[in-house]
C-alpha cells in the first residue's frame, strides 16, 4: 500500500507535529507558571486584605479609645469650669465678707475713738473733781 506521502513530506509533517508538541509543552508550562503566579498573588492579596482589615480594626479601636479619652477630658473640663465658677463665687462671697468686716471695723474703730474721747473727757472731769475735792479739804 502506497499512500501518496513521501518521506520528505512525512518528515516535514513529523517536524510540524514535534513543533506543535513542543509549543503545547511550552504553553502548558507557561500556563502552569501563570496559574502558580495567580495562586501566589491571590494568597498575597488575601494576606494583604487580612492585614488591612486588622489595621482598620486597630485604627478603629484607637479612634474609639481617643474618642473616649476626649469625652473624659471634656467632662473634666466641664467639671473644672464648674469648680472655677464655684471658687469665683466663694471668692466674691469672701470679698463681700471682707468688705463687711472692714466696714464693721471702721465703725468699731470710730466707736472706740469716740469712747476713748469720752473716757478722756470723763477722766479729765474726774481729775478736776478730785482736784476740787482736794482743794476743798
């Protein structure tokens, strides 16, 4: 049986088949390499997503802690302002008391001065009377 294929044609066909097999092999290797690279990239992406989610959670936690601290500080500021107002009220009351005491002291000093003058006047009268009594005796 003769087929109409010559040795040269058969060898050319064999070469084409070998090249096709080689191309398929190369393509399979490239595909395997690409799939491995895709799997590696997916793994990296998953790790990066987990890291990012962890960082977001940590940042949210820090934000929540900072907000709690801010609220506490605001509460302390309000308390300090209230305390300052209370102290100012107490200081004003103390000033008023000091002014009242000073006025009372001035009145007392005036009364003391008046009493001292009266005492001096009485002492002088008593001395005059005693002197007059001595003269009478």
